[in-house]
């Protein structure tokens, strides 16, 4: 799952990959990524995956009255990322339901194939005003369903 040349996202089958670099702000005094910063990398990859799927989250809120939110997340920290590492953050749909879906995510250090961090994330579709669950519209289900 490597990023395409020029720092652009890459889709490999049903897996979306987004390149990210580890900066000083991401690390502790030893140059190792602080555990909470991994969530930033994962969130950005999911946001870019939505964007690449043609789903503008601001437009969804304003025009369709819905938002996608993280409902649950399971993380496994397998190995540390370090200052200046080039990472690839992946997103792959695992499960699709009427009002939620799950994605599997990994953070990989380029060019190594072993996942530094693995995550399973449940995303819920909510009414933007009431913050109550609502069905995902059919046109969005078609956009996010695996190919």
C-alpha cells in the first residue's frame, strides 16, 4: 500500500492509502511518536478517503443534515514510528450497516510491509442537529461500499 508518486493518495483494490510524514510536533523528547498522535494520522487518512470517494463532509452537514462520527476504536501499537519517518495510512471498509460502517486502518513505515499501528474504527451516521443515529443515504452507501 504505498503512496503514489508525488505524495498523492493511492488506492489498491479496496484499500486507500494516504502518505504522511512524522514531524517534531508528533514526537516525544526521544523522537518517538507520542501514542495519541497516531490518531491524527488515522483521522486524516479517513478524511482524505472520504474526499477521494467524492464525499465532502462539510457539504454533507450543510446540505444533507448528516455527519459521520467515530463511535468506537480499537488500536494495536505494534512498533514505534520515529521522527522523519514516511508513513502510509490505509483505510479499508470491513463492514457496512444501515447507519454505520467499520474500517480497518494501518500505519505502515515506507517501504516496510509490517503495520506499526492497526485500528478497527466504527463510524456512525448521525443527524447533524440532533446527534442521533440515522440511516446512511443510498447514494453514500454506493460511494463507500468496497469495489
